[in-house]
């Protein structure tokens, strides 16, 4: 039986249950809001949801809707996030073109890849059903498929049904 994976609390300020003072810049006393254009993803077991924002990756407990952690606040600028179907990982991309594969339980970075193209903002990220592959796409239609833990191959297509391709890879 799989163990219950729970995100590790990072940047949590004791006594602040709303996240108003979490990971504040030096000299700031409070935060109004948690960033704009959030990317919200639900964990496969529906116990948590993660919100990628300009500030970082906010973790929430689904039952209480309360924040429980703030990850990746050093740089923030999360453009997309997605859970692996097995619930062990969350993949995130930031506006600098960096993709990270994070362990849900520890928050540790298991793998990292940086896009080197001029247009490096990812707008699509998805796992294969078996959690072995990740597909990413940027605004120019550049699609990358990579095995979790290492870069695999780079393809350039103008139109692609990434979910169908991932289903083929999984089979």
C-alpha cells in the first residue's frame, strides 16, 4: 500500500495560518495577495492542491482550504505546474525556462532542465499516465519529451496532440 504523501512545510511562519508573512522580502511586514495569474492543480488523491504564482508554489490542504507550505519562493515566477499521476512528484516550470521535478513529500529537486531557446516560457506541461515521461511545450510550438530524471529528446512540431503522444509512449 502506498504511503500518504504530504508536502513538507517550507517557508511557513508559525502562527500565520493565512501565509501573509511567509517568505517575505527583507523589510516587508505583510503580503497582500499571493501573486497573479495562478496555475492551480489538484493532487491525484484530492487531498491537496498547489497554486503556482509569481511568488512561488503555494500548497493548500483541500479540506480546510488553508495554506500549508510555500515552495520555490527564492525565484518564484511559476508559469505551470502538474502532478504526476502516481502522486509522488510535481513538475513546475518558471518564467526563466527552468523545469524542476520535485518530490511531493520532501520538496527536494529530483531533476532540473533549462530551456536555452530565446522564447523559453512553458505554457504546457503534462506527465504520461505511467509517470515516466513529461512533455512540455512553449509558445513557439517547441515540444520536449523527457524521461523523469533525465532529458530525452527534443522535437519541433507546430501542432501536436501531446496527450495522445504520451498515451502512445505509455503503451
